[in-house]
C-alpha cells in the first residue's frame, strides 16, 4: 500500500501560490478597470463595442425572422417595439460609436508621438459612463421601457441611460480632440498629422457637435416625462419622434470617419508609397464631417422635387448639396486620392496586400455606399419617406446599416493593423482575411435588400408606438417584401458570425504566447511604428522631431540610400 | 567595462510639453456646451412658436421677475471681470490679488445661484404645468448646473494657483474662458427665456 502524505510545508506553499494567483488576478483586474493607459481604455471600448454590435446583429436576425413571416408568433408581439429599439440604439450608441471612439483612443496618441492621451481620467470616466448608460438602456428596454414603453419608470430609465451613454461618448471625444490639438510630437504640424489621427479629430469634433443636442433633448424628455405634464413632447409616444434622428444617417456618418481614416492610412502602406494629394485627402475627410452639421440640424430628408419651372427643385437642391452632397464629395475625394496613391505605388513594384488593407478597403467602399445612399434619400420624388405615418422606408435602414457595418469592418482592419502595438501580437493574414470577405458579404446582404425594399415602400424607421411597429413588421403589403427581408436577415446572421469569429480570433491571438515581433511588421509610415511592439505604457522612450508626414517611410528610404552608397563605395 | 565607464541607463526623457492642453480642452468643452444650450433653446423656440400660433400666451399665468434676471446677467458678466483679474494677477505672480479675484468670483457665482433660487420661488412655476413648467426648469436648471460646475472650477483653480503653482496660469486662463462662455450662454438663455418669453 502506498501512502501519500502531503508535507505540511507543501500545503502551505500551495495555499500561498493560490493566494498569490488570486491576488494577481485581482491586481490585474484592478489595473485594467482603473487604468489611465489610453491603449487599455481603447481596447475596453472596442471590446464592449464588438460585444454590443454582435448582440445587436443577433437581435436584428431574430427580428428579421419575425418580420419575414407576418403570421409568425416567433416573438411575442408586445416585445417587438422594445426589440426593434434595441436594434436601432444598439447599432449606433451601443455598437458603432464605441468602436470608432475606442480605436481613436487606442491609436491616436501613438500616432501623435504622445506619451499619453489628453485628460486620461476623463476618457476613462467617459468609458464607464457610456458602459453604465448603455446597460441601463438595454435593461430599460428589456423591462417594457423605451419610446412608447408601458412602464413609466423604465421609460425614465431608458432616457437617463441614453443621456448618460451620450454624455460618456462626449467626454471621451473631448479627450481625443484635445489630444490631436495639443499633444503632437515636435515638428508635427497639423498638415503632418497622420490621416487616421486627422479622421479621429474630425469624428470627435463631430460627436461634440451632435451628441450634446441629443443630451439636451433627452433632458427635456426626462424632465417632461418624469415630473412634467407630458404635454409638450406628445408623451411617451412622442419620444421616438424626438430622438429617432440620432440613430440613422446622416448622424451615424460622424462615427464612420475613423474607418475612412483606417483605409486612407493603409493604402500608402500597402503600396509602399507616399500618400498622393495628401492635403486633398485631409480636406476630403473634413468634408465628410459636414454630416455632423446635417445631423445637428436634423435634416434627414431634403425637399428636392423635380418640377416644371425648376423653382422648387433649385430651392431644395442647395441645402441637399451642402448637407448630403459634401459628405459624398468628401468620401469620393478620399477614394480618388487612394486610387492615385495606388497608381503611383503600383509603378514602383508589387504591393504588399495584407489583411488590414482588405478590411480597410472594404470598410471604405461600404461606408461610401452608405453615404451615397444618404444622398439619394433626399430626393423627395423617390418617395422614400412615408408621409402618412412619418416613418421612413427601409432605404433609410439599409443606408444606416451600410455605414454601421462598413465602419465595423474598417475598425476591425484597424485593430488587426495596430495589434502589434496594442497587444504585441501579429494576427495571421490567412486566419483573418476570410473574415473580411465574410463581413463584407454580410454587410452587403443585410443592407442592399433593404435599399431595394425601400423603393417598394416597405416601412422602417425609429418606432415611437405600437402602431409604428405594426407597420414596420408588416411585409405583406409590399410585393416581395418578405423576400428582401429574408435576404437581409441572412446578412445579419453572416455579419454576426463574422463579428463572433473576429472577436474569438482576436481573443485567442492576443492572449496567446508573445511572438518575437518586428517593431514595424507592416512597413507602416507613421511615428508609432518607431516604438517597440507592444508599445510601453508611456508609448515612447524617446520622441523624435517629426520632419515629414511619413517619418518611418522617409527613415527607411534614407537607410536604403545609405546602404546603396556604402555598397557602391565598397571595393569589389 | 569598468564600473566607472559603464553606460548609465537614464530614465525616459520628459514628455514634450502639451500645447496649453487645459485651455484647449476647455475651449472644446465650451463648443459642446454651446451645442447643448443652443439645441435646448432651439427646441424652446419651436415649442413656444406652436403655442403662440395656437393663439395662446406663453407663458400663460406666470410673471417673470425681470429685475432679478437682469441682475443675474450683470452678475455673471462682472464675474468674468474678476476671473480675468485672477489671470492678470497670476501672470504677475501676485498671490494676494489672485486669491482675492478668485474669492470674489466664487462669491458672485454663489450670488447667481441665490438669484436663480429667488426667481424660481417668486415665479412659482409648477413643473407639471401644461406646457411651460418642464421647459422652464430644464433650461434654467441646466444653466444653474453650468454655474455650479464653474464654482467647482473656481475652487480647483484657487487650490492650484495658491498651492505653490502660481506661475502656471493656464488653469486660470481656462477658468476665465469657462466663465466667458457661461456668461455668453446665460445671455442667450436670458434673452430667450426671460426677454422674448
């Protein structure tokens, strides 16, 4: 018989090891939740943003199943109003906004050569405020709250949560904008700011112009609903009409700017060439930001009617060209500038096409299509808005989905591209490249059928009451309505699958063993590629003076020239 | 390599000095605040127009205490004068006058809050009034919150400037900028809520 006796010292040692491990977990968690390192705050934002967007895509899938078959009792009819609001709020405030601002928080200070983001505690507080607010919104919607909700307390909770989430995003946007304006490396003039950092600045300023208006309206609605007579804002059924503009185009275009910045950043890197007409690309990104003005004025549809004398047409066309045309011009300029860079770069040798570029390019194209759809929506004669109910057609929903899912694709590209600096790991192209194709297929399949159904007068929009949701869920009044909705729900499913796979892959790669990694594995042009991978908490040991918009590219060209000169000068 | 000649590992160099970060952050925050107040006033004007177009008076039953609201306007602009004086005194390294200017700024902010409470009590607006109450308390309550935030900023600036960092006047400049913006915001609120009614 063998007796196994544990030595008293061993059990003490094992207990100490367990305590140490537990302490280490708590210390690690505490470091994460209280961290003022912008890279961690950005990763928290993007992580939760991906999670909420995934949940939203699943909700959209379930809603699609119920919508495709009118007679279906797949979802309880009384829950549809809240579920549809979960879908619309989740897409924007819960999904695309934290993804965009999160990537900006994580990467922008690195690109600027800053040791920290401006006001890091404000950025962190903004994250927790957004997280708490979003949680309250979903809890309230789950308990019969929201616009048109049956439980008065939960309606109040929904409004409070929405206000908090928007306020949190504003706080973080303030941090990002101030960083770009004040913490640039020596020599980095505004014209030398990297394209992604520039797009983050425009996006942050856009958020600061748009979201406070939503906060103001929510304050009114809250006071009126909680304490007032509910006479001014048409009571609980008026809430949707007052806040619906924030969850559709053009407001969501403001959040898409960082995705356009990712694409603009990756084209020169892929084609190993300076960005051609860089100033024009900066202007183009700025023009996309005009969408924030359109959102602030809540001009969702411009009255452009084709008439015989042309007077109404001209009077309606001017604001349409400014509010919807300038963002479209901006994204076209970014695309043209990228194509010129491709042309110039292709002449110099074969490009190095990697996964982030594929994500970035698809993100740019899908968001661009969404901005174009936003432009088309303004033409009154196309009758894309149901003037009887005040609701829009599914064309609006499709345009919003293009912008939201396109932004998500672009942000995924950004996370893969900067993963060496954020996690110290390189995500393998062969693993992640298929996901880019899957995600773009999902985005197009989810959005394009809705654009087509919009021309068939299928109704959508932000529902304010049970009557609205009955109209939205009804597909039998439109020929072929159910087919387009079915195609769209498949798209949501594919998108959910790609988000899930991407999240899982990122988690696996980034918690795996560290690679011996090159500091600049993609051949990036900007200053962040000069620091180690992963970047230390203070980002840079030494901040060099920047003398061009592409300092790493210039340094590489100089090194190559020096090596060539040495080779030529050496005796054979 | 002997100990004497071994390279010394120096800590990272100091970060490049941010370009007036607090001042710029305050300016950006003021832009957001302008959109917040501006958006709320735009909704006020829209709803007022609806009531007036329906042939009713706006507000129906309340008498606005114009003397107190005008005094509030004067208070908040004179408060800016003292905030600017704090910047001037701080730039000169004059601790006593910086403390005095910030102290008066704080007192005037408290006077503004007191006047707002007076207006509320004198007007006696019912928050559950048919259409006016919720609008009135939302706008004036938000303005009061702005002044309370400014008061907190004054206390922070006072601690910062008087606790040995008098030479760093950026916080005083940012503080003054905030009050200029608050005064401009109140001017808009005063005109829409108390003058045009």
